[in-house]
C-alpha cells in the first residue's frame, strides 16, 4: 500500500488515503466517499473507475455508465495478473488516433501527371520519408505548383523511401522549388461495448498472437475468481500461507501441497474449484490453459505493489483520454 501505514490499520481505506493523495497535487480536490454507489451519485462524474469490485457491481455500474454516456473503467490486480477494461461509450472521439509526432518532409520535386509524384529530400543520415500508404497530407511553401498550398488533405501512396503519389497534378502549374509535405490526422469516432457484452465477446489487446491464448485464459480466470468469491465468500487461499495439519499425511495420490492438510482447508482445493468454475464458463474463445488458471488462482489473494502500480498507471492514462 503506497499511501497507508501501520497506524491506518482498521481505518476505511478511502478516508485513510485521502489526505496523502490530496498532498500530491494541491490543485486537485480529493474527497473520500464511503457510501453506496447509487446512480444519483455516479451521474455527476465524467469517468467512473472501479477496482476490487464484485462482478455484479461492475455490471450494474457499467450498464448505467454506458446508458448515460459516462466513461467506465475497471482496473484490478490479483496476485501476478492484472485486468483493465474500458468502455468510453458509443460515440467516443479520438483526436489523435496514431499518437506520436506528425510526419513531415521537405519537397525536392513534384511532377505534373496523373498521378503526380512527390520526391522528398533525404535526411542528413540518408533516410527517406516516414509516410505510410493512406496517410493524409497537406502542402505549404510550394513555389510554382501553388495549387497544392493550403489545399484539403490528400491521401498518399508510397512508391519508395523518397517518393509519394498524391493524385492528379496534370493541370497544375509546373513545380519550381521549395515546400513541405506534412501529415494530417483527423479525429475518429469509435464505439465501445458495455461490460456485459465484452465479457461474452472480449477484444483482448496483446503484443503478439502467441500471447492471445494465455490472455484469453486469464480473462476466463478472472470471471471464475468472481464466481468463487461469490460462492465461498473469500478469495482462494494462497498455496504457501497455510497452517500444518495435525492429521496423518494424505494418500500419495494427492498433490504435494495438500499432504498433511485436510481437504476443506487445502489451498489446492480452492485452486481446483476455480479451475472447475473456469471450465464451466466454456471455451468459446479457444482452449483453456488450465495451468495458467490454476497458477492464477493460487496467488490471486496476494496484493503486489509493482503489479498495482502498472495496472494503476495504465488506468490513469485511460482516464486522461
């Protein structure tokens, strides 16, 4: 816990964290709320973020936010795994779809033709332009072929590292010298699905296709964990933090972690129950990696500051959008 100390044990977490959070930025008003998340309260916010919230509450709040057009985020960390869900409504406008710096290049020549070909000046290190097929560009400072200056953005087709096609320039004045060709990014509108729909048909973001089966299994594992907590009233017991059992050793057929432990208190039994619940949720999204689910369940009761920091930072970035 980044904001809490030993003296805060037994206090409400929101109230205990409020003062330290407020000191981080005096320009931001930080208030602690300990009441129920009623619709009248939620309606006053532009963004709602839930963490450590039961799935039923996530669905209820998510449905309300989606209907109201309020941005809704779920951020959670369980053991070594994290979960982040975003619903920004049905008409969310992205001002800068690609992010990063806009591409720009100096013009060396522009041909008269259909299509016209723009030749760009190479950089000092010999590299060409950084445009991609379909990029929208505008021109400025062009002498001779002044029809291109201040014209509406046009798409480009990349011929090579130094040449671009820009459409019909056959009726334009001959190019003389100078000019810049600059990328233009137009806002895009995107529609997001509510949590209830995303649970059934998840759109999981991964760095490479090889990671998708693992991420799908974790998606199911988080739902199974919610079901386990609803059923048992607690998270699965950690596989190492258990008391020795005074009973004789268990039969050899049981896993090593369970030897000497009565089955009702066995952390292995908790993990197995989570795995059963995961299986019952189906595998419409692909095969279930049972080792991943079992390992996830075995450490899900743990709170690790580094994992919370990463998930929290990603959630904060989404809030700023």
